[in-house]
C-alpha cells in the first residue's frame, strides 16, 4: 500500500533528515515509526501526504507515485491525526468530524450522517457530543474526535503523529486499546509516529526503529525486542526488553500444563481419593462440557460427607486469561491474585494452566525461534521444569 524507494530529504542548509529510506507497508498493516527526537520519523510520515517534499527517491501509495498527484487531492485521500488534534474551536464536534467529506463534495446531510457514524464508532454518542464544541471536551474525547475526523471520508491510509501523547497515562492506555479494537474493524494502512518504544511495541504490527535519518531495524515487535539487529537498537529498546517482550508473546496451547481435574457433579470423596493417589494438592473444577467452574483443594475434599459433590466445595477461579493473550497479561494475573498459576481458556472451555516455569519457557522459546528463524514448536532447550 505504501512503498518508499530510496527516499531522502536534505534541507537547504545541508541537514539530512532522512537518507535512502526503502521499506514497504502492507495494506491493512499498522507500522510504528519510533526513535528519539530529530531522527527523521516525523519527516518520513509527512512526506507521505507531501507536507514535506522528498529531495530524492519516490513514494508510492497504492502503486501510484505521489509526486504525480495534486497535493490537495492527495491529502483528502489520507487521514491525518496529530498530537494536539487540531479541531476547529468555532465548529461543533459533528461539523468538525464532517470536515473532509464536505471538502470532497459530499452532500451536507450525507457528511453529517457519516460523522455521526464515526463518532459512535469511537465511543462518543453523537446525540450527546455532536452539538458540543471542542473546548467542552476532555483531552481524551478531543483525541477521539480527531480519529473520527481522520476516518470520516474512509481513507485507505491513516497517518498518526504522536496521537496519544497529550493525555495522561491512564487515558492514553485506554485510547490505545480503543484504537487497536477500531483498527480490527476498519483495517486501515497506518503509519504511527512515536518516541515511546512501549507504545511502538503495543501498537505496531511491525516497528521501524530509527537511528539518525535511517532505519536501524524494521521487523515485528517480538523480533525487535528479542533479537535487536544492532547495538543501537539494543540500547534503544532497553535492558528490560525481555520484560517488554512479555507484552507481544502470545500464550499458545503448547505452553500449558494439564493439572488434575475434578468434575462439578463428581463425588467429593472420589475426587479426594484420586488426588491423594496422585499426590496433587488441588484440582481444577469443570462441568460436564469442559467449562471452567473453579478450583478445589485436597484439604477441602478430604473431610467431605457421604453424597457431597465437588461443586459444593469448589472455589471461584479469579486468575484466568484467554488463549492467545500476551504473557504479560498472565504474569499480571499471577501477581494480582498472588497465584502460582493461571487458568487458560478458549472461550469458556478450559485448556490448561500456565505456571511461572512455563511462562519463562514460552518466552525463551519465542526469543530463540526468532533468532533461529523457526517456529516455537521447533525450539529445543533444557527446561527448569524438566529438572
């Protein structure tokens, strides 16, 4: 969708902003451009909509050389979200959102209808917020309006320049989550500029890590964190990159252990005898369909009365995550509930448990798989849990 071919930008005073950039962003992909101030990432993004003109090379959008497209027409085909939003203070939220459709010739009724749809999509009820003015909104709400306005004319490409940097950390994380959910629905081709490696890792399908005017590494978040291409990238992502990688390594069924299981309607005495024979101190409690109900300890089962069922002794399972969730989420659940393991579900079906040892093993397999260019299931190493 977006292709850079040996693109460079040199200013009249001789300053080289970017030098020989060549990379491609696939349709529907979200690529984050990350690096320190002055590294050329914003220049790169602004060359896509010709707010800055390159001095060498060429940029293609959907196979078309943008140098041959009228800049005004080009910009109306590309959504643009900036840190300070840039809403018109004298126009209502609805009219702000309808700006680009109106500029490209949509009828006013259609433009406002589209604006209302987009406001609803970003979580702002048009009946409540449409008639308000930007000054009457919070920072997070203004940022949502900025995203809605950028999407209003249904552009295939979206450029985002530090879009969540002007709000507090709690609102920022919520906006990031909301935008990722929105991206799953609209599947735009996105270039997102940030100086924050954690935001780049969280948001990007791939990351371009900038040095001075050039890309040091262009790869998936997991690969950038696990196998930095250069010492510069390793320094930039930080010595805690192993912890950061927890957020981009998904839990897979192969990472799980199969604990003892007791059925909800099973005799408590029978379950106690089975646990005693295996030496287990607890069991996961499931119903007949394999859905998670809770857990029960051997100590709770042992004094069970005749006819008592496991379900009457089971306790609630608070520490659980869905399969495919990041390892960071599982680790957070363990800490929050002071748990030695978390249950992993596929919908409501129980798959197994993730223990600290298995979490560590999954992280190591992921890093080694990237380093060796193989699948996680092909990586072999000595595991602490095997000792």
